[in-house]
C-alpha cells in the first residue's frame, strides 16, 4: 500500500501516484491552466515527476535538491513515531537514526532558490516537490524560526503556494 495512505515515511522511494494523487495533480493543473511558466522544476522522485507531467505539458528540469528528505533508518516508520523536535532540528544535520534534519534540508533548498533567483528575474517558476522541501522553502521565504510553527507545518498534496523573491 502506498506510503501516503499508510502515513509512513517514504523518502525517495519511487512509488507511483495513487488515484487520489492523480486527482490532486489534475486539480492543480486545472487551477494553474491559464499560467505559462517560464520554467518548471521538479524533484526527480517518481511521484513528483508524474505530478509535474500531469500539471504541465512544458519541459521539466529535474533537480536532486528538490528530492524528499533522506529519512535514514526511519524509512517506513509511521509519521506519528518520529521525534518532531529532533526531526525538525536547526542545530544538526542528521538525527541519531541518520535522518536528514531540517537544517540540512534548508541548506540544500537555499542553494536551489539562490540559483533560481540568479537565473530568473521576475519570472514565473513552477516547483513540484515534497512536503519537506515545501517546509524548507516556507522557512526560508517567510524567515520562520519558531519551533512550534515549524513542527506544525504541513502542506497538503494539492496546495499551491506563491512566493515572490
């Protein structure tokens, strides 16, 4: 059974989209159908690739910095079983279980966003990625440092966020 349905940590496992995932991607496509993006970037993880193809017919750039977090030995664990304070640590790069922390994710996402800012001035860029990367982008763009807010962040699979740099 797919990880999203089981509410377990999937990491970069190449799982195909479920029927619900396909419907969510189609919903995003329908809401973005009047926008011609200057560039489309996606995580190279299969479920993100499938989503990007459903959303847009444009060519897609794949970037490993948009991959889901490395969960270390937490792969397959239920999300309710993780220690959110350690998982969302801004003090270290990896947890005791070898999971990538938020600090490490923020650093790789920041390098991606900085590169986009240099390449594209005042242009519309679509990014198709995972909840962890969305959290990193949100923290960077909104300068969020409150641990409680960070622990409670969750972006729905078909949620669209707009950021201006």
